[in-house]
C-alpha cells in the first residue's frame, strides 16, 4: 500500500477524535509532535476559544487558533488524521478562515515595510556607536 493511499485512509470518518498534538503534527503545523505538545503547554493553541492541552481531543468542525513561527492561524478542522502524510493530504485536514488569511497578509506587509524603512545594519555597532545608542536611550 502506498504512502498516499495510507494517508488518505487515515482521513476516514472512523475516528471520532484525535489528540490535538497529533493532529497539529499530522496537519504539518509543527515539525515534530513534541513541538506541538510544547506549543499546547505554552498556551499557543486554542480550541473553540479555550486553551488546549496536548491530550485534548480535536473533532471535525472544531475551530482552532494556532500560533507558530509562520504566524497566527485561525482554522476549522475538516478531517482527522493520526499519521503525518504528504503536504497535499495535510492541507485537506483544515480550512483557514478569511479573517486569518487577511491578518497574516497584513502582518507580512508590515514586516516588509519595516524592513524597507528600517533596514538591519550592515555591521555590528562599534564601541563608539554603542555608547551613542546607550546615551540616546537615556542610559548613563
């Protein structure tokens, strides 16, 4: 049996619920299940408006708020899976809300504008530069 077929079978409606850390890993929001569990423990995952512990069950139709390096995702659960499969299959497990898409696009535009108007310096500050920075900030 091929990997794609096994991943598609894992979408079968036989599952009534899956642990949130397993689901986040299978949906490719986190590289490892341990990172998904850590995000839950740190309060970065909300399920239906409540903080989600790693063992909380996710069901079809649940609304999740996921904060990771990629931004803040508001998603609706469309399918369940305990296995991590190809990205094409993982994207079928959820649908991102329009408000979430707009907010992430706005944040990306702000980051781009910030880089344009306040670029990172080409080198580390010299001792003289550091003294000026400290003086400007009101120190010493």
